[in-house]
């Protein structure tokens, strides 16, 4: 049996011989039973897999033969080639303290079924999640690649692999596909080429892209999404290379601000440039930035707009009124001050605009109990946040409980 | 009060954890260089298996008398155990949540008898 040795402050380190998601999440299943999650339809709008484990499959879907060769070559260890793909600094695993980042390699899955789906089904059942939106992990940094064509080619390869090899095997798992936002034409073509695949519930922009959302070149992409009734999500990410973060010496600092910062920039640009007026039926979701930033931006922008409305002439309402029409994913929900959280829920109309997200298996994941246990939210509000709002937003047809919560 | 059998002293390696159950109660019994500690295996955060993660020394910051930063180091005296779900760290000696020491895990006494380890519930 393979043994994994995780380094600790002791020379001997920590030995781990096996890992299984269902066992690891036994306490989550106990919560699901105790809180009767079988009575709730739960949609997790933001979960992840590690697509890098499948790079050798995905690379075959790169359309450009020269880039495909470069990508394959960069995966051949003996060549000594520098990776074609961007990597990022950081310590998402807390230097091994969040052990699953390492131990997932030990988990056994059956042959003949996509491993990523087996893992997803295990954690979804353990938590009581019925439907999940699956997003990549290392690819969240792909927008930092200096060559837009590499981003586009890899994004197309991943999206095609996901649509053809993964999503068809499990209707409970869906995705909002990656948009190569450094290339407006490629983003538009991505929507045209992939929107029809089963399981595609929308499209996603990783927020770290240094692109202006109000660039005229993106308008036809937004129009196309609006026409198709497909939501557009902005997914938070950090970028330690960004000049704004270069004085920060600890990952906690970069993560705490980074996952919020870029969504704040994009959201402010989105509102100030009147995009909600131009695309009134386009559903926009702000993901993985928690909730505390929203009241801040609402108050800040309303205050400035009162004095400088001439600089935002497209607006017919206050900035916060537009923001109240947008959607937000819940994770990582700041629960340290319940009074502040309750005010936040009121300010964003959480009962109709907030979407539960786990972010599992990442280190700051939230269980459905984070919503169920809120003392100020009534049962209808809990049902909406956990799944009913997402059901409408993503036009989910399924009814009844799909998750098989493990018995005690 | 009841004694719940955990295992033989000799079964524990230098840094080790065993989980025992008593009814619905799940207890983590941790061994560290001859000393035993037992806490409820339920993280104060989101209910994770608090005792089933890494055991690692506290990270400390070392400052000079003029308040300048010198280095980080592992503590020689304070050991933590880490909930593997989200990284909540607890003081092995007290069960205190180290980011807010007003909160602590329920602690249980451990006794050694005839080469065996028991936790008192």
C-alpha cells in the first residue's frame, strides 16, 4: 500500500495510507441527516475539480497542431521544457495542513467512469448536494498567460473535453464554461460553439483578467448570452504578481483581498458603464468573493453617484439598485458577525439573489449547514438560497431529492 | 463516568491519533512524545473531524528588541492539531482554538492502566 508522508514540524512528518471522500466527509453526512437536508433541493453553484490530473487527455483536444505539440512537449518531463501553462504562487493547502490537497491522490475510484465525476458524486452525496456547477482549478489562473491564443486554445480544449468526456456521464454535474476573456472574438465564438452542449448552464470569466468589461468588443458576447438566457459568472481569483499585491508578504493577505478585489473592479465597471441598462435580461453572478464586499461597494458607489452622476450617465437608478438585481454566490460566507451578515442579506435581497456555493474541495469550502443554521433566515429563504433561486436561474428541470445522503 | 478503551500504549507511535466512539460522542485521543490528550472530534467551525489532521508546532514570529522582524520559527513548547477540513488550529495542551482562545474543544481525561489507554467520558 502506498504511504503518503506529509512534512510537519517533526522530522518524521505525518504518514497517511488511504483517503476516501465519503469517509472524510462523514461529519458532513451526519449534519445532512440531522438537518433533514432531504427536504431541501440543493444546488451548489461553485465547486471544483483538478483538471490538471487530466491534462494528458485534454491536450488531445487542442485544435492548433503546433500549440498541441508545444503543450504535449511541455508535459514530457524528460524534455526539460518549461511548462506552457501559467502557475501561481501561494499556499492553498496551508502547507499540508489541509491534507486533502495531497491525499486525494490516494483515493481509489472505479475504472470505466470518469474519476472526477466519481469524486464529485461522493462529496455531493455526503453533503446532500443535488446539482453542482463544476469549475476547473489551475485554469483559474489561465487568464494570466501572456499569449491570448494559448489561453483560447487551452480553454477550447478544456471545454470540449468537459462537454464530450465528462458532463454526458452525470446529469447532476454541470458547468459554466470558461471564457478566454483576453480575446473578445474568441469569447464570442466560445459561446456560439459550446452553448448547445447538454450540461452547459452558462459561461464564466475568471475575475483576474485585466480586461475592461465595458470594452465594446464584448457587447456581442453579452448580447448572445442574454438572448440564450444563459447566466454570466465572474469567478474570483488572486494574482500575487499584480502590482497592487506586491507589498503583501503572506498568502492570507493576498487571498483575503485578491478573491474580492477583481470582482469589485469588474462590478463597479459593469454598473458605472450601464451594462445592466444595455442588457437588462442578462443574469450576472459574482462568485467566490464572499458577501462582505457587496455592502461596501453599494454604499461607496451610491455615495459617489449622488455627487458625480454626470460620470455615469447611463444609470437610471442608484448603483446599489442595479447590484440588488444581480446574483451572488455565498462562499466563503463571513459568519463572524451575524448582525453584519443579516444586514448584508437585507441589502442584497438574499432571499431572491443569493446562491449557495460550497467551493469544495478547496480549503475554504462551506457546507449547506452554513445556510441552514442562520438564525435570521426563514425556511423559505433557506430553500431559495440552497437551491430554488438557482433552479430558476439555471432552468433546472429536475425535481425531488437526487443526492443519496449516506446512512449513519 | 465510564472508561472507554482506546488501545495499548505500545500501539501509539511518537505522534499519533486514534478515534474512539462512545454513543454519539466521537473523541480524538492524541499521543505526543509520551503524553496523551483527548478532545471531542468536532470542529467548532463547521463540524469537521478536528482531531484527525496534522499535529504541528505553532508558528511564531521572532522580533528584535527594536521591533524589526527577524524570522518565523516553529515553537519549541506549543503544539497544535489542525482540523483537516479548513485548517482550524487547536492547542494540543488545552484544546483552545488558537485564533480565539475563548473558544475551546471539550476535553476528556486520559488514563493509562496496565499498558492500556482509556478515555474517561
